[in-house]
C-alpha cells in the first residue's frame, strides 16, 4: 500500500522509511513526485501543521498521506522554539543558525537546560484521520557534537544517555526518538485497520 510522506526533509524521510521498512506500506517521499509546492506551516500547534501538510498532499495526489510536525521545547525558554523550531533563527536559516541561537539564549540560565522533543504524526486518506504524539526528554549542551541526524540533534542529549542524538546511528535513534514513537504508533494503527 502506497502512502505519501508529506515531507521534503531528507533526514525525516530516512527515519520514517526505516520505521516502515519491512511492512506492507511503501512510503513515497515528495522527491518521488513532481510539482509539489512548499507547504507553509501556518498552524499554532504541531497537530495543526501536520494535518495541513497531510491534507494538502492527499488533495493533490488522491493517495493516503502521512505527515509530522515536530520541534524542540526548551523549558527555560518558555517552551521555545516549539512550532517555530525549523525557522527559529529566521526564514532560510540553517540548522547551525538555530543551534547557535539556542546556545546563546541559554547562556544566562543555569544548567541543566532541560528540554524535550515533540512529534505529532498524522494520517489522512480523505475519510480517516488520526494522529499520535511522541516525546523525548533530555537536555541541551553548550556545543554541538556528532554528525548523524539533523536539526537540534547535535546539541540534545536524551535522558539516560551521555551522547547526543547526532552521535547515534539512525537505528539507535529510531528506538527512542519522539518521531519514532509517533510514527510507530501510526504504523500499528494502520496495520490494525487492514
């Protein structure tokens, strides 16, 4: 069964394809399709943004779609960057720009800098719609470490670990990440519906 993953983030696509690998679901990325516009995330919550993306892709291609919106919530920053995680340092910013901004903003606060990753994964096929959330608690460190992963992975150490998400393999990260929790929930629900 083909499902379109409404994401142009290559790191997310790799993670989600691995989660669904070996199942009856064939995950098609936006890179496999033509003429897909950039979908503006105008929602106030992770769920609103996820659903917006899934519905847009479903309406364009008339195929079941999954999407997620995820981000980092840093408690000392009032849960920022939150839904603005991807563009926290401004439009067209890089991952490094976002990481540097977070590190600079946390300098005035005592350690540890507690935070959590949040992911909301949704499924939409025109008639059915459901979502799952995943959370990963941890802390932010002062300087990036590791080259795997993307986004805030190099500055985030999960609770119970001494390595950043960017120092883990994709397989290790997929056993505990917020996105893995949300998409595994989605996958199990889909398997029950068949």
